[in-house]
C-alpha cells in the first residue's frame, strides 16, 4: 500500500522532471557537460585499458611463465640507449656453448627473427614475422603444430627450407585449405609447408596472423648470419627460475669474458617484467582517469546544483500549486531529486556513448583493441546519477521547504 | 450541527522590516456544510489572508481554528498538506494551473498526491472535467484554453477529490462578465450537489449568489448576514452541465 503510493508519486516526479527537461533541452545538455566529460574519460580509458590488458595478457602468455630470454638488449630499457648500443652481438658460437653448459633448465633453445613477405600463388602477406628456432624450441615454447609437424633435428641440421605457419597466416594464404606440402615463397626463397600452429598464442607473443617458424640455421643462411641470437631457457617451475637465471648469468659472463665486477653486457628477460611494466603503465593511466573523472564530476555536480537552484526559482509557482493541492514535502523533494538524477544520468548516458565511441575510434586508428566492460558502463551510470543525487539534495530540500503561500505569490 | 469551519479570535500579522502589518485582527466565524458564503470587502482588507488560513495554506498568528472539529494550529506542514488534499478545493483568481500539463493532468494532480492509481485517477478526472463542461478539452494545455475554460479546469481540480469545502478567491476577478456568469453557474451546481462554498468577491451581484454575506473591513468582520433572495446563476453552461451531471 505504501509502496504503491510511493510508486504513483514517483511516477509523477519522473513525468514532471521530463516535462521540465523537455522545455529546456539545450540548457539541460549544457548543464551535463561536466558529467559527460567525466564519464567519457572513464569509459574510454577503461575500455582501452581493458582491451590492452586482454591483448597483453594473451600475448605475454605466449612467452611462457617459466621461460628466460637471454638477449643482447633488455626488453625494457629504462637507462639510456647509448649504454646498450655498443654491446656485441650474441653469436651462434656463444649460444651453442651456453646451451652445452647449462644444467638446470628443462630445455633450452636459440632463436632469431626477421620479417619478410610470404606468397602462395597469387596470395601475399606482407611483413610476416619469421622466427628461426632450434629444434628444442618446440619444447621451450610449446610449439606443437595443430596440423602437420614441427621440423626435425635432421631438417634443422641440414638447413632445410621447411616452414610452420601461424594460424592466421595459414588462413590468410590458404583459406583453411590443406597447406601441407605446398610450396610458398618467403622473400625470394621457396619453402615447403610442414605444419600450422594452433589458434592461440604460442608464437612468441607476435601477431599470429603474420608469423611463421623455420629452422634457425636456415634463417641465418638465407637471411643473413650477422644477427644477435636469443637464448631461451625453460625452467621446470617457478621456484627454479632464479637458479636457472643465476646459472645462465654466470655462464654467459664467462663465455663473453666479462671481468669480475664489470656489468653484464647482455640481458635476461622474463614475461613478468613486461607484465610489471604494463601494470605500472595502467596504474598511471588509471590515476589520470580518476583525476580527470573526479574533477569533471565535481564540476558537473556543481553545475547541476546551480541549474537545479535556477529550476527551483523558476518553478516556485509550480511548487506552490502542487503544495496547494496537497503535495507533501517528500513529493516536492523527490520531484527535484529525480529531475537532478535524470539530468545527470542523461549526461552519464551521453558520456558512455561518447566514451565507447572514443575507444572505438582510437582502436580503429591505432589498431589497439578496445572493449567497454559492462561494469564500466554501470559504473559510469552509477557515478553520474549519484552526482545528481548528491548535488540535487540541497536544491530539492530548498524547494520542499518553500512556504506554499509565498510560493504561490511568486511570479 | 457542527460547523465544518470554526474560527475564534484569529489574528494574522506580517512583519515587514520594522513594521507590523495586522492583516486580520480577531476574526470569529463558523461555517456549516450547507452554506454558500460570500466574503466581501475592499482591497487589502484581509479577505485573501482569511481564505488562505481557512484553506490551511497558511497558519494564524493567534486564535483557534477547528476544521471538522479538529484543531489545525499545531499541525505539521505535511498534515496540513493532507487536509488541503482531502478536504479542501481551492480556486484562485489567477487559476494557478501547471502551464506545461494538459487539463486532464492538472485535474489529476490532487489525486496523484492522494496516491490513487492511474486508471481510477483518469476516470475521476474525466468525470470532473465533464461536470464543468470541458469533456472535449481534456488534452488542451492551459495556454490553449480561454480564461473561462482555465477557471473551469481549476474548478474541476478543486472538486475532483470530493472536498468538504470549496474555497474560491475572486474566481471571476480575471474574467469578463459573461464568462464570470458561467463560472458562477458551475459553482451553483456544486452548491446544489451539497458542497459548502466560500467565495471572495468585491462585486455585489456576484456575492448575491451566496446565501450568506460576510463583510470584512481592516481585518475585522463588519457584518455577517443571510441573503434574503439569493440570485441563481443559470448560464448556458450551467444548463448543459446540469444535463451531464
Ligand atoms: N505576505 C505578506 N506580507 C506582508 N503583508 C501582507 C502579506 N500578505 C498580505 N499582506 C497584507 O495584509 C493585508 C491584507 O491582504 P489580503 O488578505 O491580500 O487582502 P485582500 O485579499 O482583501 O485584498 C494587506 O495590507 C496586505 O498588504
Ligand atoms: Mg485578495
């Protein structure tokens, strides 16, 4: 009974709010500007972070949790570039020695990379990332083809032109037809397709639609041998990872003849480092977003309070009329609260639309992925309406407290 | 019979800066359910102030006010709102309709604050509009209606919740003579149906529609007498409305 009465009154409040808003559409929209900006910022940034997060996690997952990457340069260069510039390449010879000497890893492999155009008949894929691995790479990186097979030790030793296609590359070139035994061109060289990788990310974190695996020494022979080798060590588990790292560091220093006390002239990278970097980047982005959002929501809230005070003044007579026919304090209170919440919610809705639009635009232009998560959309709505509720209280209370006679007398 | 309205020693003072305006200076009046009272007096004599007090829109500075035998002085704002909603129908000189709402919605307004469901609200509002001869104007906004029609919407709003008493403060003051006569005819029907009516006017011939005339001067009742031969309003609209009732 009380509830139905409340709902009946609430419905009138909502209807009155919309009648009032319709009468001042432009003003209403301008009022919500602060809230629009705030919510747009939240939604677009959250969407981008979410999109990035998913890709980064997926890509980084391909690197493997328990794999160490010994290479000439660190993945993340906080110091200046000049420090690394004069480092000497890690040669095939040094790589072979390290792999002979290590005892702790489950498996160890070498890797180099280049990029090239890949063609099959009239189809072509540009800038395909070509990875050269040693046979052990299959174990280190879980490179198990979905179709066909990995290359053999013999094929690697004989530097054969065999290639395993990334799943996306296969679909681009072959439309999912059987590629096994087909001859394709990588640059000017002819390769035989022996396998296709599965859909999800075991391709060293590279874009799958444009990657392929060939034997390391084939790559060195055909595309040049003056390149620094990456050495990849897979630990049995997370606990032994530091031990593997210590052993590899000691051996590398010896192999590269680094005097005692001098700095390493190579880097040992881990998946975790990328995640850490990404985490600190997103944290910074989040902080910026929270700053922008709270500032503009505050500005928006004050704007709404201001316009609601104007609205109360303009409609003093209406308030008097409603009171004269029996509206109670709470009726008037609700009416103006609803109006303020509707205005701010409207701003929130516009902001959500613009935010998703911005995220989509950015992702279209930069090819960064963007997904607007439902929680962010709800958060945007909840935030904007709470701002309306909070900043609407004072004007609504003012309206509710008006004296009916005074209100009726006003022009 | 108990009077529906019973004022004793009512005063009302307004403080204007350092000056005290004594709008009512001790008013005693009883009004019964079957009465049609006209309140007359020169401008500024306190008529509207008295009406607003009777209508529970305002509270007196001193004195006692029993509405339907219940003391009103110590009621809260919301309790007064409840009385205005349930027991009193107010008709103002300036109509006081919501400008953006159509006639139907304006008439529904008191029912909304009574918590009536939409369906029944609509039925009763339509009935009320019919009874003032506006059954065909329900979706018009106030600015799409003539002055007389607006006042009839206001009357429909005043009577829609079956009040004990209808208060009309110069309801014809903003209307020409013919239109004013139409409004008086509508009030006549309401009176015939058993509603108590209090009407403020400063026109003698309008006051003669009532069966009792109270004259007020400088915030004090000067005279209070029965009308020997009251004038019966019977405009065209009245006849039409009478058919519809
Ligand atoms: N809100 C108010 N503040 C100050 N004085 C008022 C107020 N309302 C009415 N008055 C004064 O009280 C007196 C009676 O006013 P009112 O009841 O409106 O007279 P009437 O309706 O008979 O013309 C007048 O002198 C008027 O100026
Ligand atoms: Mg007056």
